[in-house]
């Protein structure tokens, strides 16, 4: 319980630090939603704009605005969009569901394919796959997704469904998962107790299930936590390129319009997701690895 409580406090502190930093950064930035609106429409009067700023609470100091945002998070509203004048819960809910419809299947497909390819590469000695995967991993996501979209259009495949963003995101995640899984499996095979088990005649599925895979589980669990949170962030780019109506286009529109409450809440939400995934990984590692539960003398 002490271990889990410390991890929970650390996760909470990380989320608060990220949210506070994002508030400070956007408060220091020049201009806001109303300055952008004034530049787009010079007919707006300064007095009217200042009244709108006061209504949105932008005239209050940073600590007061941050405390008000924390209160809205506690109430489940998560602040209010300046552009839409609506609680963010109503605006973000449908878009979060649309993003999850892409991210979750893509994450599952990438992990299944990555683990199978890593097992084949290590078990049957297909080491030549890894340089190719490393080369693919160096390709920027925007280039890879754009090429995939071009191929889909050229082949006459439907581009308005969720199939294209799911496939694009899965292939964006696959090289990193494959490389880390293959590295973890190779490191596990070289462990002394695995060699000892093999010298006693153990082999095949029994050796892999009882010794190699449990030994490789720790780094893979940590990687799973990172990719689970990273898949949401990576889906933003995929959604923008493919036109999927998820968080990505909504977040980009908020950045361009300087709708900072939306931007700050999304950034804090991503930080909370990463902290939650890391906390879940810590709990699972604590359960599976007795070395973490053993107090050091």
C-alpha cells in the first residue's frame, strides 16, 4: 500500500505540474482568442472585446483562473470553450469517443502484430527484419500517413471510414513495438537462469512460457503504458490528415483560434492519461515482479 500510495502521489503531482505549466505558458503567450477575433474583424470595438474578456475570466490573475479550472474539473465540466461558450464536457465527449474508436483497435493490432513478428524474429533467427523496421521507424508519421492516404486514394479505397485511420495508426506504432519486443526477448534469452533451464532439457513452448516471456515482461509492460498514452497523441496527426472527426482536428482548430481552455484541458488530459497508464504499469509490475516487493537491506 505504501508503494502504491507513493506512485499515486507521484502521478497526481505530474498531472498538476503539467496543467499548471500549460496555464502559465498560455498566459505568457501574446494575444488570446479575442485579439485574434479583433484582427479578423476590425469592426469589433475595444470596449466590447474587453467585456467579453471579463466574461470569460481572462482579466483575472493566473492563480484565480487555475483554481477556477480545477473547480470545474472537480465538478465534471472541465472548463468552458471561449469559441463555443459551452462546457468542454459536452464538446470533448463525442470527439474522445471518436478518437478511442481509432486508437484502441490500432493499439491492439499493433501489439499483436509486433509481438508475433518479434517472436518470429527471435525464435527463428529472422534478424534481418530489425534493420528494416528501424528504417521504417525513422520515417516521420506525417510522411507515412500521407503516403498511405495517397495509396488508398490511388487504389480507390474508401477514405471516409475509420479503416484508414486505424490502419495508419497501427502501422505508425508497429515498428517501435516490434523493435522493443525483439530486444526484450533477446535479452531474456541471454539470462543465466534461461540458459540453465535449457541445459536441463527444457525447450519449446514450456521454455518460452515459463522462463523467457516472464523475463521479458517487465520492459514490455512499461512499453505498453507508454504506447497506450502515445497512441492517443499519435492519433491526433492521423485524424487531421485523414479527416477523422476526433480530438485531433478539434485540438488543431482550438490552437489556431487560441481557444486556450480547450488546449489546456486536452494537454492536461493527455498528461493524466500518461500518468494513469504508468500507474497501472507500476501496479502490474509490483504484482508480477517479486523483486519490487522485496525491501532492500
